[in-house]
C-alpha cells in the first residue's frame, strides 16, 4: 500500500472515529439525562409535576408563547459554541463535552414528560423536542464533526505537525452556512407549527 493510500485510509478512519465519538458521547449524555430525570423524588417531583401540568394546561388553551428571539438563541447558541470551538485546538475536548451536554438536556426534557404523564407524555415531548430535533440534529452533528476535525488538525499543528493542512476551505464555510439554514428552519417550525401541535397534544394527555 502506497503512502497516498495509507493517508486516505487514515483520513477515513479518522472521520469514522470522529463520528463514532460524538455519537457515543451524545448517547451517554442522553442516558445520563434519562437517569437524572427518574431520580427526583418528594417535593422536587411534585414541583415538576405541577409545573408540567400547568404548562400543558396553558398550552391546551393556546396561551403558551415563546418569543421569536428566545427560539433563535436557543437554537443558535449550541451551533455558535461548536463552531467557535472548531476554530481552536481546545475543540478537541470542548466539542465532545458540548455533545454530552446537549444529549443530557435533550433526553432529560423528554424523560421528565414521560415520568410525569407515563407513556402518553411522549406525545407532547415528541412535539416539543422530537420534531425540532429532526432539523437541529443534522445541523449540530455536521457542525460538530467538522469542528472536531478542524480542532484535531489545529492540535496537531500546535504539536509541530505541519503536514495537516488548515481545514477552513470554502466548503467548510458553506457547510456551516447550511447548518445555520437548518437551525433557522427549525426555529420556524418551533414558532409556527409546534404551538398548534402542542395544543392538540395537551388535550390528549390531560
């Protein structure tokens, strides 16, 4: 096997390892979120129950409203963080940590609904969190993967390995713009579609 073929195989293995790492970390964070949502007891569980019941009651009446700017920030803050981490060698650690954090909060939110309302709680959880995840998930993973790859390259260059070229090509920024587009599309779904679906889901659960 020639040197060029070895480099291509090494690149493919590195990409596969990066995707696998982020997927595993996100999954582990998700498992932690589910477990954490199930351990609250006593007053904490009662407060959570009261809060979610009140929330779905208001949602069923069409009163729940989230400002557009709040939704934009909710989606873009993770994308912004993973993109900035990808510009530094620190992203080699920071990007996986961010994936674990988002996996935790995603599954924790779903787990809380299922704990309070049983399996029917999965219906509003699917509307609130599952539907938007169909859009922010691909964007987050794409941005995270290329951010981890660029951080790995920058880390190698910090160690004196100049054979790794800088990854910030035109394609890099186009992929990032596509991630931003998906995030804004997700915001549109949350702002215009989710409230109506959540109203219907609340009538089913309560």
